[in-house]
């Protein structure tokens, strides 16, 4: 999720997890839910803000150990990232899945994000915004 700045730059909405990591909002696709609608829903839930889809950025995949059930499981997750333009809401309205949500300047977001692939997504978003003029 991005919003234009008065200085011509852009802010990005990021979240802090309970593990203390800064990340981009993301989550799980519900049954029958299109990926772009899932992206809008997850950003609304985790960052408290609403937006509209500008277009896809890229898809990444990774493995992680999930401890959601009594037995830990190895999960292969695919994350579809979209460029989303801010239309309303407040980062103060995030859910309890995260400890904090905030707007940060796009370059600062790249420095704060915990994961290399998420930093790459922000870089790709910035390139797209610069090409399109926001």
C-alpha cells in the first residue's frame, strides 16, 4: 500500500509482527477469493488502511515451519504482491495480529523490512510508481 507524499515521494504501509519484525502486510487467501481481493483484505486487517489495486508486482514462494496446529508442519507459501493505492483508513486501526502499523518513506521501508524478497517488492513498486508518475 502506498500513498504520495507532498515532496513527490511515496510512503509505504508496513507492520511490526509479534516477533518484532517489520514486514509488508500479507496473509492467506480464503476459499474462492481472488488474490487481489485477498491483498486488499489483508492490508485492511493488518495495517488498518483501505486501497485500490493498481496492478500486480510479483509472486514469491518460500517454506516455513508452522505451529498453528498441535503438530508443527512445514508449509510452502506463495505470496502474490500487488501495488495498492491508499484510499482511506488509519494505521491506528490495525488488528491484533500485529503490534504496530505505520507509514514510512519508501526508502526507509526498504531499510526496515526484515525479508530480502519484501525489500525487492518495495523496490519494484517504487520503479513502477516512478514510471507511471504515481
